[in-house]
C-alpha cells in the first residue's frame, strides 16, 4: 500500500504542475514568459517536496531560454508532458495478480460406452478392397488369388457368362478392383473396357448366392498434354522417343501433309511441338484424343496448325493457322501417307513399251496393300479396269479439277460410281495391276482434263473462317499459341502452314 500511496502523491503533484503550466502558457502569450516561469518556480518550491524542488528549478530555468522562440517551444513541450501525466493519473487501478479471485469448478463427464460401439461395428458387414493388374500369362485362378478371392462360384460365373468372360481377355497391365468378405467370397469385381472410342465399366456383383454382370458408361477425365521432339531418323522414331502415342503421330502427318512430304522432305534436326488431349479413368489413360495444336519445323521453316471445332464439317472441325486461315488445302500432295517417288512428271523411257514417252503423272512406290487416299473432296467418276492403268479410280472434284489413281491391287469396300468422298478417305490399296514393274500408285492431277504436275502446281486452300466464327477462334488460338510457346521453337523463323 505504501507504493500505491507514493504513486498517487506523485500524480497529484503532476496535476498541480499542469495547472501551473497552463497559467504560464497564458502569460507567455502576453510576452511575459520568463517572469511567469520564475513565479512558477517559486510556487513549485513551496508546494513540492524539498528533494524534487531543486531539480525542477534547474529544469524550468533551462527551459526558460533566452529567446522568444525557445520560450514558446519549451512551454508547449511542458504543457503536453503535463497532459500525459494527467491522463495516466485517471487510469483505473488493476488488482495485483495475487489478489485475483480464484474459483474451483467441478463437472461430471459421461464417457462413451466403448463396448457398445464395438458391438455395433461387429454387426456391420465388413469387406476388403484390393486392386491388381493383369500380368502376362495370367490365368483366372492366379488373378483371383492375388485379389484375395477364394470363391469357386464366382470363378465359374466368370468362365460361363459371356460378358463376365471379358475379364479373361484383358491385356497385360489392365487394372481390376475387387471387394471380398473376410472369408474371400467375392462381393464385386470391376474393370474398365474399351470398345473403339466407347469406354465402359464392367461390373460383376453378388446378389445372394448368384452373380450378375453389366456395363455402365465410364466417366472420363480429359487432360491436355504437351510434347516436343526432334527428328533423327523418322517421325515415328522421334515420337516414340518423346512418348507420344502412334495415333497422335498419325494425326500430325495428316495435319501437315499438304506442306510436308514425310517420306522425302524430312531432315535430320527437324523439330516438332504438339498439344493433344488424352482421356483417363480411375487414374489411368484409356485412349488418346485429337491433336489440338502443332508446330513442325522442316528444313528451317516452322508450320503451325490449330484445331477448331466446326459442327458442319464431316470431321467435326478442321485445322487453321493462328490467324484463322484454313490449313486444309483442296488437294493433298500425295495420296499415300508414307512413300517415295519412283517416277516424276516428265519425259522418260517407258519401262514396258521401251519408248521415250511423256509420263503424265507421278508414281508413288509403296508395299502392296498400302491404303490410297482421295487427295480431295469429290465424286467417284470411274471405278474399274483400264488398259495400262489396271485397277483405276477417277474422282471429279470442284471447278474442273479431277484426279486418277492407277495400278491398285483392290478397291475400297463398297466403292461405286457417283459416291461422294472426302479428302483423306481410303479409296483403294497399292498394287501393280496393268503395265507396272512393281507395287506403286500412278497419280494424275488434271485441270480441264489436261494432266498437270501435282508436285509443282499451286493449289488453293479451303475456305477461311467467317467473321462469326473468327471471334471464337481467336480465343482458342491465343490459348494454343501460348502452349506452343512454352514448348519453344528452335529458331525464330515461323511460316504459316497455309502459305
């Protein structure tokens, strides 16, 4: 308590000092600061304790100063200090820690009945889940054993049921999931099966002492992947090294086939970037989708292509350059995906007749049975046999263009005159019927029925996007161009694929 009383006494003295300083400031405004401070000093000496008075006297004399500016600043500083001490004196007193009240509280807690919880869990049906992949040489018994299944009834059902028997035909690496009881009885077996582009879940479930099998559509997760590679020997060798599926590599050939002949134009060091979609189910890939964008650098020139959906197109869309020009040309440079030119459009010694004669087409050599594609959209004008050409197909295209394909081993199934075909559609297969010394396709390109060199003629592009589509395309193009930029281009020269 002595400490508290002493502290209160000091605060009271500070309050008195504040009142005195207020009077001094008032008089300082009337240019009487120094005499006022002297009177304050005398008054303070009478009111404060003797020990504090000399020190306060020295402080007040120091603050009085000799100039008017010094006196005003000193008086203001003392005034604010006094206000601070006064505010501190008004703060409420807090009790000391030992004086704080202490109260004990006691509560009775009801603990849960663990035995009741254990009984409830015991009454619930428990099952075990396991997952395995099919191994090379697996039998049904070995696969079920690894899954923890010890159920002869289930094994017999899988062998006898037509749909459930699919489990025994799965390829190595395929994943299966099983639910069993503690005794090994099968409750459910599931896997994913692919039928073309259709992905389904196959389920085998227990109902009492019987089993049933059924299919359900699988929910797929779409992912976008980005890869790049460099040509050292062939395109497919480069895509294999970059872990790109063969289906994507084939689409790349179709994308750039109007600009690059992948059989003869490739150079060591050519580079490619590709953005494509894949579809996943339960964390594993089930199929590839479409190439969304690609770059191909061939002999120093980089061609670019971006896919854009078009519901009115037979293919559901088409490829365009980043500025919206169609990448698809009216005609392909070659009716074969991979080939070599065995004879060009020029004068030559005929290999059968032995005379000097104009060769009015281009011969593409390839193994017998290689698919032959229509180089452009059109209508079948002729299907049959002609002297010299052997099995031949003629197609009439738009605006007086026509093409001819000779020496086929056979025609595409159901092909007939008057049938509409689209660019890239298979119309037949390579052979050596007619006047031919080896398997190849004789390809003629005609304008107004006059043969022209298909390798040198300037072929127009397909129609570009209309204004209504162009705005949406720019959004797609911006996204894909950024993705391709992330993969990088080996050099700064980029050429639009439509030019």
